[in-house]
């Protein structure tokens, strides 16, 4: 039997408490709506929980509210860890999801091709 990831329970709680931006984007990612690519939300990878991931395409999508220098350093470490595991990271600001959802979805679609 496969053992559960140590962040499994935390990821489950995050899935039940999506931010408004995550909820908005999830409505377009769920059920393989973009180029037939399956995305999962709030999934543990290594020591991180990513907002959205396609394991088939090795794409991680992260949404950010606002940042200061410390958060930017953490994001760089996180992105480096994910890259070492074969994932490319698409990072969007929450306001991009609300103000330019079509553009965000097109960038994701292009990466899925």
C-alpha cells in the first residue's frame, strides 16, 4: 500500500478553502477543459503544496497575492525544487486572474500544447 504524503491532510484542507482567485481559475482548469489536460488542485510535491498541477504535462500553476523580498526568495527556492523534479512553473498574480482571465488561460493553453 502506498504511504500518504506528509502534507496530504494539509492539502485537503487547502482544497476546501480555495482563495477567490484559485476558485475562479479552477472553474476553467477542472474536468480537463484546457486541451484535454488534467489538472489537480492543492497537491503536495516534495515539501511544497502547489496550487495546481498537471502531472502528465509537468506543469505547476501558482497564484500569488502580493510579495515582499522574503516571499520572492521562498518562491525561487520552491521553483528550483519543482524544476529539479521536472516541472515548469507558471506564476500569475491574483489580479491577473480577475482582470485578464482570457490571457491567463491562453498562456496555460499554450504551455499545454
